[in-house]
C-alpha cells in the first residue's frame, strides 16, 4: 500500500489509527489506518486517549492501573432535573459520587469505587453487563441521598459503563519524552490520571491552548513536506516549548491526583489522615490547582 493513497489535507473520520512510522526520506510521520490506507502527515498531535498509539510510537511507558474503578452514565430528566449548575461530590460507604449537569434535562454522573473489582472472575463478567453495573452502583450508594439513588435508577442504560482507572506516574511525566520530530501528544495520551481532582479533561484543554499558542507563535506560512529545515524546525521548536511549558503543571497535577486517590480509597482513618497531611505538606493549598491560568491563545 502506498503512502500516497490519501492526499494531503484528507480528513478521515471513524477510522482507527493502527501505527505510526517515520518516513525515511522526509522524516515526517506516516499513519497506518484501520482501513488499510496510509496517511502522510506534516504534524501529528496524538490526542487518542489513555491507550494512545501515538504515545506508543513516542515510546512513552505504558499507563498503570489504579486500584479503583468508576461507574459512569448519563441520566435524562424529561421534566428538568432542577439541580444547581455546579459539580457536586458526595462521599459515603467508601465510594464517591460526582454529578455534573450537561443541560436542563441531562446529567452526567460517576461513582468511584476504590479497590473494586479485585476478583478476576467478577471482572470479566461485570464489565460487559450494564444490569450488574447498575445493581452494584445502587448497592454501593444505598446510604446516599434519595436524589442520587433516583439518578442511578433512572440512568440511560446505553451510557452506563464500568471502567478501570489509569494513571501515568508523576516521575514518568517528569522524565518522559513527549516529542519526536513533528509528533507530540496531548490530553490523556500524555498524562492520564485518576479522576480524583476532576482535572484530566481540564488539563487536556489546557494542553490544546498551550500547543496552539506555541505553534501560532513559531509558524508563519506553509509547512513543506520536503524541507528538512525551515517550517519543520519551527514546528519542532514549538512542540518542544509546549512540552516544556506543560511538564511541571502536569507533574504536580498527576502527583496530587494520585495521592488524593489513595486517600479517598483508604479504609483506615489513620492512613487517610497521614495522606491528607502529605497532601498539605506537598501542595500546601489543596485547591491551588484550580486557580491555574494557562494563558491566552
Ligand atoms: C470516572 C471519570 C470521571 C472523570 N471526571 C472528570 C471531571 O470531572 N473533570 C475533568 O476534567 N476530567 C474528568 N475525567 C477525565 C476526562 O474524562 C479525561 O481526562 C478526558 O476525557 C481526556 O480527553 P482526551 O481527549 O485526552 O481523551 P479521550 O476523551 O479518551 O478521547 C480520545 C479519543 O481518541 C479516540 N481514539 C482512541 N484511540 C484511537 C485510535 N487508535 N485511532 C483513532 N482514534 C482513537 C477515542 O475514540 C476518543 O474519541 C474523568 C474520567 C473518568 C474515568
């Protein structure tokens, strides 16, 4: 199959990326797609989530599994839910429920279940069984407010899922290589973290702004595929700046999300208090991360 199969500027929707390789002549990335075709790219920004093919190409170490699971779903309220437009987190029975409204009728929610499921037989069955996921969610939240229980009972079964939680350790973000040539990563592919601070998606948006700003400042004009220097060099410099700008912000966020996850999942009160003390020592103000300003475009 020839790389010229897809002309430059072609957009492919609903097509999986299988692998990435560098073109020997131009050193630009070539993408192998699931429909068998190849696509030559001038710039490749991998925002393909926690199981990123682009991260694999960059030889970023594989993500790690956090000892917790999360149930996620949407609930539709035909006559409006009446909730205030705020993110609400409820704790109890060693579980955490988060609720965020999407519009007047639609609500997104999740339940974090520390250490669950540990049993491999249970694992293989329950992940594909929405009825069992719902039943488990209801058991875990039986002591929660009535509106939470109703929200779970009335959820859209097609949106219901149980997922493992993944993370990239902070030291791997500190030391990782997030750029090769004109290829880089953003979002979960770069820094997947447990949702204990609710910052993964926000950090992905910060990445997008920082990367767009770095590229806009450095690139003026067309990027030639054939050129070894010129615009290509500027793209590489822009991506390097982007990685540099994001690194320490992401190291801190990932470390804080990890320790917060350990604290929330801890059954022992002494361990909880020790981890809380560690958070205060390391991060002083536990809400400091919410006041981060990623700048303007
Ligand atoms: C339970 C839970 C609660 C959360 N709560 C919050 C919260 O309150 N606030 C917050 O900011 N964040 C939250 N997050 C984190 C947030 O969901 C993620 O950080 C965010 O979705 C990352 O966005 P992304 O675009 O990098 O990756 P994704 O959202 O995973 O998107 C990746 C996309 O790439 C596509 N893709 C993957 N592989 C390929 C391939 N090979 N080829 C082509 N396409 C591919 C996928 O289909 C997908 O569309 C939560 C996460 C969980 C699990």
